[in-house]
C-alpha cells in the first residue's frame, strides 16, 4: 500500500521596493495525509499535528530539503556544503526569533 504525506508551508514576507531583503511576517504550515490513512493518527481535532504527525512533518521537510539541495547542486545553483551551511545558519537565526505557533489554512 502506498501512502503519502504533504506538508504545505506558506512564508509571508513584507517587501519594501528598493530593499534587498524582506521582513518575515509569518510562517504557516499544515500536514495533509493520503485518504487511505486514519488522519486522526496524524492530526488532532483542531488540525494540529499529533506526535506521529510531527514526526511525519519533520521527515517530509527534511526530504524536501535534501531534494532541493541535490537539485540546486545538479543545476549549478549552489554547492552542497555551502547550501547546508546556509540552512544551518537560517535554523540558528529562526530559533533566535520569537515564534507564535498555529495551524495554517490553505
């Protein structure tokens, strides 16, 4: 039996014309499961991930990063090691920020 999971992430930025960077406003994400699964194992009644859902979301995001790193390297956009250092730097920066946790509607 094939099963699938999808994690949707929306990154909302505030961009001012002429600026090189944008300000992070919010990040919203949610987990979707294939219809042949019991969704209650992965999402609670409010739509938040359960313990199993959190593990699945982490794995989906990691595999998405791995795929993106390989793709960027194969297309000459960015070296693998440089890309990993960038990801680690952004993770460190993200944990230094104040975060409000919520579920996203898509």
